[in-house]
């Protein structure tokens, strides 16, 4: 039932200001995390908690104002999804630096269209449907409980958890990435019967927090992928390249990078598409019902608390965003120096593909978010469909033109560029209806939430562009480094962008080693079957997409994720046993669980923001002719000390457990 709270201020200047600040902070965090490991975290709950603490200093603050802040800030984790595509423009060799205004327009127009496309669906999908919208309901419950029970106290306690996690992670980041006094990971490799085995352990606290948020099923799937990659595929394939000279670490790393990652690419691709296929039937039926409800509305618009942005405003904003996209595509195509016919053809085609596919995926993503939640919604599948459709359409439009290798690379880049707009639209659509569900349950005004989401898109786009550029200049992407002689071990993986780039190259150039990708697809099919069997046996699963990511990502990325997921499972089991006979069992466990989520979010934000700060210092130093490692201290005792890093990591894990289970 909707939680009614009338005549309270909602869309306030202080709320918009706080929401904008949180949007920038969480966007920067998600960009860093997404490029590093291919995951983003939900910023809604941390935003709610921080908002309650900050706005509690104002006597007129209320539940609806706090809801607006989280609505705006939620665009941070969502719009950051464009980083799953944009780095592909570097990986395919087309971009060597970020055209800042083009990147800004992709994020702004793509995200804005995502908001606009879902507005007409709100009543049918939020008010009248029986869709769950799990994250939207969870955020509403936190807002309600906090509003009833000492909002200020709960908010300040929550901020304390986030701050502690952030400080701990920032200290580790300073000593490892800044001062270089602690190693970022440890590795070990050996050769047995001409087969190279290798394993490494990462000490990233942000990934520990991300693993906690992912949970046990995702972590076990990552572990399964890692074991397949490093316990079977890499040793087996390395045996064919062993020459008695290569050392174990070099051989295993080369085989994994050149061959095993392609297997992971195939597994990720089929897993993402399968997740999408599984939802096609309920999505199709749901959209049919939505269209029917729109034609025969049951709810009148007399209630001010049930009004959306007017059709006139929606049309004006839509027109502005389409014009903005066309200008952006025109500018992008201009760099290829084609004749005017092709210049206009590809600019118009790119705009139409982005808008039309974006319109169709908006409804699908909104429905999937209500069905399985935003976190489980297969955005990667939407990205795959976008890159395949864009590549095929552009190939048909310029089949003769793209026989030239230079123009073929332009076509690959144009397909990636177009897909980035589609993904921005899909991601915002995926999140928009979750926020509107939260608003519906707490009695918010829909059009005010839609304004907050559009503002969130603006500030998210403003934050994404410089952060992306900073991280690229400081660390580079795998296979695309901005300067010679950079430390490739620090390069950001951007796994989804690599996948998009690989698929586009394969369609246009037909020069990829498809045998490994096809084998990976076979592995993915086997994992899908195993996952189905496990689900039928009971409350178990093996998420295929996570297995693919476990194969694709290096183990120093996977290990802290796995530890975080297992940590959560063990702690929750301990709490269930501890409060087994307590009359307030559910309430106490829920509070501990929330403490864990907030501390984990703090770990992510702390390391990510400090990573961005270090990147800024690095880029400034290089631009002034200085050292890339300007903060590094020359200490022989602590330099790259793996033992010191390991001790610190274990200590943080123990402290993390203490913060969760404390009374």
C-alpha cells in the first residue's frame, strides 16, 4: 500500500544540491569499479542514509525530500554503465584521447532518453502491475523505518559505517597505489609436466566490498570460472607452447591473455544472451498488457500526487536530445573525412538506431527490473544486441566503403559509439522505474522524481567524462595504453568494453580466433545447464555470467570478490545461529545486514575516490614533465611488501566482521 505523506517539501534546492554532490561521488566510484572489474554497485541505500544524516540538521526535512536525493543519486550507478562500452573505442585503436564533449553528450542524451521513454509506462508498470521491483521496495522500507524510528540517529550511524569503510580503504589505497609501500597483490606460478600453473591474490578492499554485495552465489560462480581458467584451460593450452625456456609466470600469463580470455568472452556472450532470452516471454506478455492498459487507463490524472511530466515537456526534451545526438554523431562521423552523402547517412543512421533500439529496450529493461531487479537485469545482453545490430546495419550501409582497412576501423568505432548511447538509455530505464516504485510507496510526486532523475543524468554525465579521462591517462585500458613504457599490470580491464570491441572487430574484419570464442560458448551452455539443474534441486545456483567473468578477469581481481561473498555468507549464518531464539531475530539480522552493506559501500567509495585522486595527481605530474609515480617512497623494507599488504587485508576482513556483528 502506498505510504501517503502529503504537503511536504520534496524537490528542494538543498536536496538537489546534496543529490548532485552524491551523484558525482558515486559516479566517480562506479566508473573506477566498473572499469576495474566490470561491476557497479547500487548507490540508492548509501544515498538514503547520507541524506537522512545531512538533512536531519534542517527541521523541515522529511521522507519525501530524502527520497528525492536517493532518486537523483541513483543515476550515479546507473549512468556509469556507459563505461561498459566507451573504452572499446580505445581498444579498437580508434580513439587515443577522450573527445570530452562527445562523451558528455552520449551520457546526457542517452540517459535522458532512458528517463523519457519510461515515463509513459509508469502507471501501467508501477501502479497497476504486480511486478516486484525489489530494490525499489527495499529503499522504500528503509525510508519508512528511518522516518518512524529516530531518523537522525539512524542516518548518522549509517554515515559512520560508510565513513569508516571509506577511511580504511583510502589508507590502504594511499599506501599501495600512492606510496607503493604495500603490494596490490601476490602471485605464484610453476610448471608441472610441461603445463604452466599460475595463481594470484589481490588485496583490493573495494573488490572485497563489491564481493560482499555480490553475495555467495556470484562469488562461487567467479571461483568456478577462475578454477576453470587457471586449473584447466591455461595449463592445458600452455603445454603446446612449452619450450623449456619460458618461465611459468610468463607462459601462463601469455596463454591466459591470448587464448583463455577469448574463451571467457564466449562464455560471457552466451550467458548474457541466455539471461535475456529467459526473460523474453514474460517481458513480451508484460508489454502487451502495458499497451492494453495505456489504451484503456483505469486511473485518472486528477490527483496531483499521480502526475507525470506533461506530454509537451516530454516532447520538447525528446526533440532536444535527438538533435543533440545528431550533432554528436555528425561530429563523430566528420573525423572519418567521408563525402557529404556518407557523412549525413551515417550520422542519421546512428541517431535513428540509438533512438529506435533505445525505445524498445527501455520498456524491456523497465519490465526486467521489476521482474528480477536492476542488479540482475541483463544489461550486458542489451549491449550485445546493440553492438551486433549496429555493426550489421552499418556493414550493410557501407559494404563497399568498409573494404578499406582504415574505414573498417571507423565502422567498428561507429558501432561501439552507437551502442554506448543504447546502453545509457537501457541502464537508466532499468533504474528509473525502481526509483518511481520507491516514490509510489512513500507517496512522492512522479513528475518531481522525473525532474530529479534528469538532473541526476546531467551531473552524472558531468562526472563521468573527466573521471574516465583521468583514469585512462593514469592507468590505461588493457590493450590500449596512452603512453609508452607504462605499467600494464595497473591497466583497467573494462571487460564488457573489450567484449564489445572484440565482437565488432569480428563482424567487420573476420580476423578473430573464433574457435576459442565458440569453445567458450560451449562452456557457457554447459554452465547454463548445470545452473538449471541446481535450481531444480533446491535453493542453489551457478550464475553463468559470473562464471564467464571468472574466466575472463585475472585472479587478483577475482579473489577479493570471492572472499567478500564467502564472508557475507559465513557472517549471516553466524547471526542466524546467534539470534535463533531471540524474539527480535529478523530486526537484528536486518540491522547487521544493513551495517555490512554500508561498510562495504564505504570500502568501494574510499578506494575508488582515492584511486581517482591518485590518477589526477599522476596526470598532473606527467603533464608537467614529472614522474608517473610521484607519490612513491623509496623504502627498501616496505617496497612492494606482499606480507605487509596481506596482514593489512586480513586485519580489514576481521574489522569488517566486527562492524557487521556488533550489537
